[in-house]
């Protein structure tokens, strides 16, 4: 159903029960809308979904949650700004290789959706079907529409089609996963619960899209939607993405709850098994005065410059001042300062020994190599140490719970995949068909 957009002066139809909710929202006067967030393309696709972690959203779910909870905690924030979109498209242009992987669980395979043709893939093309839920090319391409339009104008058609394929190969698996999870959430609800959930999603979307008007400097929903359409999206598409992501994350969160008793024995075992993560080698911050032979006409001339540097040090000038004046090393402009350096990491063993044996603040003797003179100073040093178990118990407990939850989420997705019907546009390529189903390792 198409929605007629109106300007701010249009009579308020937001309370008319005959008008669908989405249309009522679009026709509501700007002053009465409650929008907050941002959008893809112009402001970043999933920055809008950042609102999913806010307190008000949790409160909405709590208000409508039935006695038998079906909705878990709010999902984490996700962001994808223009710079990330540009980077992603740049990688696509370079035809990034698809990593190999194998899917867990058997997939019920049916006839392929369509075959890849040399023609550009239209936004309305079905690129995957997950348990009868269609995924359109626009679901994948929309976040990059601005960049892809530029590619289409500048690239030969064959290269543009290849770029589309690469983008599908990279992003389609995660879209399939979200669709699978959101479908599972829908089918787990009773009709009354589903209606309440839709109401919550509508209200949350309204409350967290208000800043779109301000950030895009739009005076009305008509103007805003026109700007969104120029970027390859719309309010309707944003709402679709918002809802699918919410449902997927809520289902995954609910089904992957972990209740585990983690005592001192388990904590200590984890600590001992990951001792390398809590062990830190000796390291030092230092300064260098380097005088190279070839930059001063040979060894003798370089020695004269070094002697002048030493005289300045003896006269009370700081090591940094002298380094800036005389050194020709790579950090000369930074007062000869080097950042933390671990023991044994320097190829010059003589300097390494000096740095880890001299007292802090000490200045070394003059050291001569085949092509340079060097003098170093120890600025700060930390001895090798292992963080005590007592200081890490809370961190370790959180890490164990995180790993348990991650494993549980993978189990949830794997279980759904065992009975899922998944078709993709790549099903004529066995390797890619399998890769499209290789998801569920990090969550949607």
C-alpha cells in the first residue's frame, strides 16, 4: 500500500483509525512526532538502531511483556557511518576474497531462487528466501546506495555487476541470519503477544527518529522522505530494518540466557589457562640522539657533531632539546622519544642491554655502530610482571559468562539452521551456497 506524504500544513490525520499506523505516523505534524536517531546513507544505516539499547526502549518492552516473557534484554548498539560505508564499498571495489567456511547443521535445500546473470541486479530482485521470508537486493544495497550509484556511473557494467556480487557475498549471510532469527521470534509468539510487540516497535521507532528532522534540517515528513529517497532509502525501509534487527536480537538474547555458578575453582582454572594474557614483559620508554656518518660527510665529521651534542648535555640542556638540535634519527623532531619498547625487541643488543640495565633517568655511554653514533636515555621502565589473580576475578567472571553466552548463541542459531529452508541467488555455486549459510558465529 502506498502512503501519501503531506506537508506540515496538512490537517492532522494521526488519530484516524482508518489510516494504517505507518501512514498516520508520516502524516502526523512534525511538532507532535517523537523522532530520534539517524539514518543510513546520509547519516549511517544502523546508527538509527543505536536507540535499541536505551532505557526507554526497555521500559516499552517491560510494559507490554506478558506473564510468560518472550522478549529479552535490549540488544547492543550497532553503528555504520558514512566513512565505514565508503571503506566497505572500497573493499568491494577491490573484489575482496570471500573466506572459506563450513556451515554447522543440515540445511533443507530446495530449488534456487534465481541464477546470477551478467545483468545488474535490480533492487527488487529476490536474493534469498528464508523460511518463506524474502530478502531483496535492496535490503543489502540500501546502506551503500550513494556509493553504489557513483560506481554505476563510473564503472563498466561488468565491473559494477561484480561489485554487486561481492557485496552480496559479504553481507547476505548476516542478513539471512537476522531473517532466520526474526522469523523464529515471530513464530514463537501468540497473536496477542505479536500485536503488543508490533505496537512496542512502532512506538520505539517513533520516539527514536525525531532527530532525523533536525539532523537533516527537514521541515516536514514530505521533505524528509524525499531526502531519504535520494539516499536510496525511506522511512518505511528504516522501519523494516529496525523491526527485523530488534526481533532477531531479542530472540537471540532470550534463547541464549546463561545461568551458571562460577566459583573460585573455575575462576582460578581460567586464570591459569590464560596466564599469558595477564603476563607482561619488561618495557621501557627512552630517548635517542643519533648521528649518522653519511649525513655529515663521514665518521670524523659525525663525531664532531656528537661532541657538540655532548657538550650541550654537560652544559645542562635537556636531552630532548639536544636531540631536536643534533639527532638525525626518525624521532628527532619528537625530542628523540621512543614509545614503550619491550625487552629483546631491538635488533641492536647493546642498546637493548643499556636500556634495561641503566637506572631510570640515566644516560648511556656513546655507542658506535658501523654507520652511526648513538646515545640513549631511559625515561621510564616497567619490570616484567603478572597481574595477580585477586585483581582479575571480576574480569574473569565476566569473560567466562561472555564466552558461555557466545557459545549458547551459536547453538541457538545452529539449531534453527538444522530445520531451516534457505535459498539464495548463489545456489548454483556449491561453494558460495555453503558460505551463504556459514553464519551464527558472532550474532546478527
